[in-house]
């Protein structure tokens, strides 16, 4: 690559970062994508890894593989520890200093514990393949431990508490219910699997709050039919190794706690030394540039993008993807000396799946889908969005196998650690 060409550093190989890099393919720039992991993670399907429906490599794709045919792009494995806006350099954890002419921050978000005691120590998030595998391992180890010592059931060893009633929490609850009812019941015929509990805790008075009330109600009914216990209008006050205490003083004995209550911006935003909102998101202009720094763009979960109603855009994949495409267009305009257009997000709807033949879809025109039609729409969209033919083929085959056999093949314990009960 020619070093005299403008250098574009993209921090983050998520949806937004990859979209930006790929749309810069035909521009006379040198692109470097920096990420602490060597793979892109399709986060919407992580819950299926956690519930043994898919394996980690079904929803992850090597970042370098994405750019095999993009001659102006390279990948750098590393974690950004500092950004010098004046010198226009990015410092990595290995001591390297990378110069830039344009910087694109697309580092996404991390799990937010909201200051609740014990969450960091005892709860499991769901932002990476490692998180999903940790949840799967915890659940499988718990069943093995109870199979060896039946008295552990009374301590909550077979209870999973999921905190957060948004799409991630609802999908996790539904997936876990199917895993226990359809698979674990057959794997452990000697256990009273009916005593296994799945409890979904949500601070609002309904699940899937951003969705239409009728879809929220359908999701609630489906979850209850599947045996999920709903604790609505309740917040978690404390998490211990074996107990979840709610704000009304009640306690739920549980050895597995999945924290899906929300996210906060990646701390890298603070490294810029610019204005942040309350959740740590970088305040950006309407074209996604940092005020006073036209060479720095921030997008996706990390950007507090202004909207007509004053609220930032939701932290979802479509916002990041469209933001990445916009940033590439903006860099092209900047190179040509043209005025940059504002970023306009086009809402294409929202969807969440609860389980087999059950999903809810809300379209921008107000139309809704639920049940089997919604489920098929959910399957189709997520299959198309996956990166790589192999991943799509694997996921399709696994989905078909799971559907017709009620089996889940990815229920392996791949750690040498013994369960501590």
C-alpha cells in the first residue's frame, strides 16, 4: 500500500466497523481495522450459542478473511489504550503507535451493571463468544453436579435468572426453556427436570418495552407457556454466587445469572477527551463527526447521534451498519472537497424470537407479525446478515436439525474446571 495515501484507522470489527471498511474499498485510501479479537461476532445469535443451538464458530468469522479481496485494507490485532487527537495517532496495548488521517471509532458497547452489587463478580454477560460459552458451560456443569448430588436442586443449582426483558433477555429465556424441556429432559432421565427454573426479571411492567403493547403481550404469554417465570416491575438489588436479591426484598436461589439488563458505551470513547453523554457515548454532529475534529468519526453503539426528538439512536446493529456506510460516504466527500451530508437512519423495523415457531416483528409502517410468520421472517433476516457462506450453511443445517429432531448438538463442556457448587 502506498503510504502517501490518506490513512483511515477503524477501531472495531463489529457491524459498523466492517460496513465502513468495506464501503471504502474503491477509494484511494489505506484502511486499517483494529480490534482486540481476531474475529467478527454476530451478536444477535450469541444466545443460541449459550443455549447449545449453535457453536461459537457458527456465529464468528475471522476478520482477516473478510478482507481477502480488498486490496486497500489490512487488519491489526490489538487493543487501543490512548488516542492523541493533536498528533493524530492511536496507541495500542503492545506499545505501537499508528498514525491516521481519518479515525473511525466503532468499538461498540459493553455490559452495564448499573452499580448493582455482585454483578461483575457473579453474573454472566452476553457480548462475546466467550460470554456465550461461559453461560453454556455453567448450565451444563450445573446439571452434571445435580445429577451427582440431587440435594443441590434445592440450592438453586438448576435455576437460571435472566435480568433484562429486552430482545436479548427474551430470546435467552426462550432458548433456555427449549434447551431444558426438549434436550436436558432426555439427557438426564433420572432428574426431576420440572424443578429447573428460568426466571426473567424486568424493571418495567412488560417485556420488549420498545415494541407495540400487543406484541409485548404475545411475547409474555409465549414465555409463560414455555414455563418461564416473569418478575415484572422488579429490579435486582444484589447478586451473589447462589442468590439473586430483588428490590422488594425477595430472594431467588440461582447458580446461573445472565445479565441482559443493558449496555454502556465502550470506555474507548473517554480516551478521546471530548464530551460524552450519561452512558458514555460520544456526542457527535449530525454527520457523525466529533465536534471540532472533522477527521474523527464515531458510529454505532459508541455514538450519541442526534435525532429529531432529542434522544440518541438505539444501540442496535442496523444503526451501526448504516452509520458505517455513511462514514465511508462522508470520507469520500471529504477527499473530494464536497460538503458532508447529515446521517439519516432508516428504521427498518424490530424483531425478537421467543422460541420455536414464535417471534414478533414490528415494521416501520405499523404492521406487525407474530407466531410462525414472524419466526420465518426472523430466521431469514438473520441468515442473510451472517458473514460467510460456511457460517450460513452451518447455521441453516443446525436450525433444520434442531427443528426436526428437537436436539442440540453443541452441548459440550470444553473446560477442565470442575463445577463449584
